[in-house]
């Protein structure tokens, strides 16, 4: 799998056949976050969010690219996570560092964009542009899971992961960043990391113990751990915003 730079392609000619509008910056009904809910659409419909830019043209372009990226991530997503933790017998946790890398193949980006049919375009001060598009190269199949909520409006998957034949699920969260698209990207990445933690088949760990002779207080333990995974069918199934904690949650799925 080779990672290549994104090709910036202006596709505003597609906007003329899509419904356009403006949405509220509040996080309730009609908000940018509510427009990311695709549960009423078949699985070949995708959503992209741009973040604020100086022109509407640039925002729409970035949102279309985000739709295409979702399709490419669904085809194949490789993830590598490395962590280092050092603790002391007397001082507890001394060092913890974690580094993640994600890879996907975007060589067919133009081909994917050419097969998109825009269904709606909306603009928002916080989100920039939100584009909903149908990928004509995929049939309109059912989604892997349609979320339902409990009595307080919280999705049931926050309490336990869904169970659906042929799919595996993970949950991620993120505190609010300055831009909504950055927040959602962080939450989505945490969800795929959760899948890696739960289902990885390629993990390596090594522990090192150091001790100065005759000095038990100098004992330090260092743990190195690496995980790798290649996922097919990666999809963000549902999102939830917790107003009390200002936290965004993502539910992701992959195919088994």
C-alpha cells in the first residue's frame, strides 16, 4: 500500500445539481452534526465536512475530498500504534508516549470523485461546508448498523458495542477542538485505535527492568508495545455529542 499526496481537484460544477442551504451552528436539530447522520441513507451515501475556509468554493472542494477519502479508507486502512511506558518503584509512572500512523491508498482519488453524485451542500460558521454525496460505483446496500437511543437520548452503543454478523466495532472520543472537523477526525481516529486494541492479530511487546545493584529504590520498568492492523470496510457508523462534558463520540465498524 503506497501513500501519495492528495490531488486538489475543483468540482464545483457538481454543486449545481445538489440542494444547497445554510445550517445552524448550534449542536441540536438542523446543526452540522445532525447532518452527518446518514442512518436514513443506504451504505453508498457518504458525508464530508470541510472546516472553515475563506471561500465557499474552497469549502465545498475540501468537503468533496473528505467524502472521497471516506470511500478510500473503507477500501483499506492500515494502522500502526507504538507506545512506551516507564514506571518507577518509588515514583510511579514516569513517562508515557504514544505514536500512531495511518495509511491509505489514494491513487484512485480522481476516479472516486468522478463517481460521486452530490445530494446536498450546506454551510455553517463552525463546520464550513457539509456535503452529502452518493457513490455511484457502489450499490445502495443496507448499513451495517443503525443506532438507537436510550431513554435519556444517549445511544445504546455507548454502553455496549453492537453485535452484527460480519462486522466489528470500536468507540472513540475527543474533547472539542477549535474546528469541528479536527474534533471529529480525532474522535474517529480514537475509534479505529480502539478496534486495533480489541482485535489486533499483530502485536509485539517487550519489557525491560533496570536496577542499580543494591538499590531497590532505583528499580524502573520500561514497556515497549507495537500494534499493526489492516482493516477493510472501515466506516463511521454513528456519532454523539455530550453537551455536559463537551465530548464527541464516534462509533466505527470494519468488516471481519
